[in-house]
C-alpha cells in the first residue's frame, strides 16, 4: 500500500468553475486552479485530485502536467479523476477511480504496481467489497452544493460502518466543513476530501486560506484522538 502521508489524510478535489466568476473565462479558471494546487501542496495537503471532467484528454493532460510542476518539491500526490490514460501520459502519481470505473486490478495491470489508486464508494457494502486499493473516498456524507438536492446523504453512521469494513483508509466527502470535521474524525475516518472547503473567500490569500484549513483539520483530528 502506498505511503499517503501523515494522518489525517487531506484531499483537495479541483473544480476550476468554483474559483472564478463566469465572465473571467477559461484561461483565468485554469490559472487559478494551478495556483490553488501550488498553495495546497505548500500547506501540506496530502492528495490533490484533478477532477475537470469536461476537459478532453489533451487539455487535461497539459493541466495535470502544470499542476505537477506547481506541486513539485512538496509531498503532495497529484492524482487524476478516472482518466487512467491521462494520469499515465502526464506521469501523475495516480488515478482516482469512480465506483463504476474499471476494476482496481485492471488499473494496476495497466499502470504498474507503483500506481497510486483510490476509488469512490457510496456505502459500507461497497467499501467492504474493494480490495487492493490505497484509499477510498465515501460520500455524500452531508448535504453538498456540488450534488443534486435529491442526492441521499450517507451520514456519519454509514461512514463509521464503512471504516470498520474497508481494508483501506476511508476519507469522507460531501458537505464537509470545518464544523463537521470532528464528526468525521469520531466516525473513525482517515481524513477528509472536498472542493468548496479549499476555495478561499473574497480578499483572502490562497496560502493563508489553505494553511488555515490544513491546520484546523489536523487540530480537529488530533483533539478527537486525544480524547478517545
């Protein structure tokens, strides 16, 4: 199993559309995303998942390469959402597979044993059925603006069941805010993943915001460990 870094595991999932207003256009969104990746790596984020599903292979591969450059020198692992071909072409650290993507053994057969591989799950049963994976991300745990309003939330009880049954570290995603991190920690999760959590509010610098988020997430997990 790959060394993902110190616990709790913190995973930034990208969405360039959340970083700029629509009139700013595509170039600004790409540049802001690359800047965000660099700030996340400097702040100590463990995993950076490039999830820009509307991009074709060529533009996505170039974006991943630039994100790898932005994260160079840090311990963060840059992974590509679902596109194993792009992950390999850009020499990313790994791939994050959707629940309906190719089986993990097939991904490893194609990408090699050193490929970092994660997978999305939506229930404790799914988490229990997966083997040979480096980590799983389970959601949606809490209501999230990234998902339709009618999307069922799994909640921390189901998260706790997934943690007990999974053979790999489980990260929580979906509506995870700083106020909810302690609940995730108490459920036994190895860490958190998110999109909006990492987007800075107006007039706040990227480095300042990311460092604050990483510090507060780690503090919430450390506090839970200290009182357990």
